[in-house]
C-alpha cells in the first residue's frame, strides 16, 4: 500500500509530500446543504481499491508532473463507482500518476455520490431517486471543477486551452455530459470517457471537444454499445472521435494490467493525446 493510501485509510492528512487538496466550494455544496452524514473510506483487501462512500464535500487533489517533463496540458480525472462509491485510487490517483509520467498535470475529483449506508432499508423507488440526484450533482461538481482549473491555470502552469477530462464508468457518464456542455467556461479541450455508462441519445454541440473512447467487448456491467452510442453521436455531429473496443477486458480494468487486450488502452490514449498536440513540452 502506498504512503498516500495508508494515510487516507487512517483518515488523516498525508504529509506535505502528498497532493494539494482543494475544496470545490467554500462551504457546503449547493443542492445538498442538508447532507450531514459522515464520509466513509474502505480499502478492499482483495483488490486494494480504495472505496469512498457517502461523499458530501467535493474536493480536487492536485498531481503535478516534474517541471522538466511538464507539457502545460492538464486533465481532470473522474473516478467511477456506480454513483454509490468512488474507486478513488484505481480510477483516480493511479491515473493521475500515469498522466504525470507523460507530462500531464492531473486533478482527481472527489464528487458527491448517493448516500448508501442505509439503502437496505429503503424501497427501490427511493434508491432510484437518490441515484438520479447523485448523477446530476456529480455533473454539477465536475463542471465546477473544470471552471476552477481554467480560472487557476496559471497557478499550475497550465495552458487553459489544453485542459481536458477523463472519466471511468459512472465517471465516464459525467465526462460525456461535461463534453456536451454549452458553457464555454467549463468545456474541456478534449474528453476521454472510459467504459462509460451513457444510456441515452443527446444532441452534440457544434463546439464539442474531440472524444476518445475505450470499452471491452466482453463488458457485462456496461455494454460496449454505450461507447458506440457516444461515438456515433459525435460522428453524426461532425465532431472528431476515436473509439477502441478491445476483445477482452471486462469492466473496471482501470490502469491495472490483467494480461488482456484492454491492457493496451493507455498507450492508445498517449498516442491520441500526442496527435491532439497535448504532449508537446511547454516552453519555459
């Protein structure tokens, strides 16, 4: 277990060497002011995945690459977890570390998810209502995070025109929604929904950013048709999109190698980012 995860597990603030953590809002998050339950964290002993639940106070964790490697590009990282939990290391901090290795600044978003510690007592319709609310709040938190990155780009030596977003599963749903925004202050320069959940057709704005999509054909949790739908939406709108459907990989593979075809997705993303001009080292 890394030192960062060790301190998170204990519920204490990591030493100064850890990432800078920024609250998304100055006080309680708008729309959930009455949420007063305690956030919970648990590391799965089998997978080592850090699961954050009952999140009420969204934050950004800042991961910056070494100065000599920095490209000036940045990415907001949106973990998945079915809107119930956040797979915070598996689809968050591990992604950030990889992005730093290719010179991209990373900002891991801890966004609001539905309350889940009392679900067993609740009727199905109440659970569904909670999930729908969490989906909307997750998108709102991510739009806010994008605005923060744009407004504070100089602080992290970022090019405001080279800030994108990557999200996984439920985070992929959020990522696609942010890519569909008409709000220029929150629109990413590029977007990468990874094994994204996206169940409906939506109109694509004329200014929608380039899209990079990844899925596994054998995904039984979120079928590959979800990514195919997004790809077709972008293509019909005349916007650039690239889709990779790997024969094997299942769902939730994240950054971890399983000896399956989907293991190669990060190399494809690196190539795509380079083709978008995002990996050119910034002048100093």
